[in-house]
C-alpha cells in the first residue's frame, strides 16, 4: 500500500473497520461550502491548501490543533491538492494521506456499489 495515498476502496475499508479518521477538505472555502462533494455521514474539516502553502497563520494554527494520533485523510476534487496538502501535514508531524482521485473517484466508487 502506498503510504501517501489511499484508494477510495481502502478508505471505505478503514471506515467499515471503524478506525478513527479525520477528513480534511483542502479546497478553497467557497468550493468546500458549496457542499456537493463530501464523504456522506462523516464530519469533514476544511483548511485550504493554498493557505497552508502560503503559511497563512490562521491555517497553520488550525493545523497545529489537529490531533497527532488520528489518521488524517485529505480530500479535494481530483486528489492533486490533497496530495500536496498531505505532504505539508506530514512535514508538520501529522499522520496524513490523501484520497487518491479525490472526491470524484470517491463518488464513482460509492455509486458503483449501489
């Protein structure tokens, strides 16, 4: 298993097993609040990747408040920003991986199981 990315199926397995995870949506606030792409039934936090990348003080403070003992799964629309954000989180001592293919892949996976 790639330790930097998880496939939608791997994430579903983690959720089925009841392992604690924290979803972190790294899209811009406007896209996040539009709400069309979320992991249904799961609390999701939002810290924009751009704010992380630019060392925005508020974003860094919020990162520092994230738990260190929980698997963080970063998500975005297609997985690109999520991968970069997960790397930044790992550099700050968090156990972070990205959802491979983003919410687009997640939704396709969920739909294929219906």
